C-alpha cells in the first residue's frame, strides 16, 4: 500500500475502489469447488466464486490486484 501511495507522487487525480464485492467476482477453478461445499435443509451447495472465510482467497485476490 505504501508503495502505491508513493507512486501517486504529486498526482492531481487518482481513483479509489470498493473491493468488498471483489471476492465474490473471482471465479474458483472448477476442480476446487467441491472444497467449498456445504449442506442445508434445502440441499447441498458449492461456491462457484470465492467468498470471505476461505483461507487462501485473500492472498490470491492480492495477486490478482498486483
């Protein structure tokens, strides 16, 4: 983050991003969706996109942003 701020330097214009929904926009590899499975009374489900709480998602998301 500090590196990004330093790169802005004396810039007059810059953008901000709301990345809260970014996790839900990143597709999971089809071979990995079974790892995200959960069951409810209405059935069994698997995430097709990443969500909060998955252990390696923050580092993967950071790599995508870099």
